[in-house]
C-alpha cells in the first residue's frame, strides 16, 4: 500500500485534459490536432473510407478537412495499398 501518496503529481504529463494527440495529414504532411483531421480507413479493395466516428477497424490515415487534401489523399489510396503477398 505504500507509495499511494503521490509525490510527483505536480509534474504529471498524463491525466491533464489539455493534451490533444497530433496526427500528420498524409496529403500535405502538416501536423494537426487529431480532432482537426479526418480519419480514413483503407479498405481491402484499396479505397479509402471516411471514418468520421473514428471507430472503424483497420489502419487509419488522416487528412485535413480541406477538400484539396481529402481528394489528394483519395488519390494516394492506391499507393498506400501494399502489394499482395506472394
Ligand atoms: Zn493537409
């Protein structure tokens, strides 16, 4: 039970509500707050499916909400898809 008196809580990095995960827009390589980016999931057939709820399984790719970045990301989908095994 010892150690429950938290000595170090002043410098804690976690448990602050202010930290927002950052992600890179694949189209323009800009870094943004995760919530300011759109998540897309690469489907089996190589198309990017928008995932506004950020809950679809699979590899997620992020882009800005800007139309230019979204369409650019869509154009990159084919390259993102790895070659078939074998
Ligand atoms: Zn972008």
